[in-house]
C-alpha cells in the first residue's frame, strides 16, 4: 500500500511563516514541506533586510520567489528575484538577502 502525498496550501502557510518571521529575532522562519531520499522542499519567509549568510549547497537546488524580492549573491555576482521567478542556486558559496518581505521555496535534489 503506497502512502498518499500530503497537500499543502502554500499561500496560507507563506503568510503564517511571514508573521512568524516578524516575531522572531532572526527575522526569518522556515518549514520543510516535503522530504525524502531524493528531494527536500522548504518554504522560507524573510523579513525585509533578513539574510541567509553565505553557505555551500548541493549542486541540484533551485530558489523560487513566491512573494517579494530577494537578492541571491556570491562574492562576485548577484541576481535579484521577484515574485514568480525561479533560478538554480550557484555552485559556489552564496547567500540570500530579502529586499522586501519575501517568501521563497527552496527545492534541493539530494542525489
């Protein structure tokens, strides 16, 4: 018997996470929506000015801006994403800064 996938209301959860981010000292909040042996999808809410510091990431990852605007940056390059835009994360160390209150969906291929 196969397990049925769960269905998530992204818009509602995004609003709740953004409210939580406004209350949190780090000015961000996140929730993993799906995880398995090959994939992880995480919803991340960031208050304007909040940052995810530079970090390494697996090669197979994307960031989808669901609302607001964010800046994805490496030491030498930066990209601005606004609501509805998606990009692959760079292979070198990178960070993310919220230019406005924003919610992004990070999807990572684990294999």
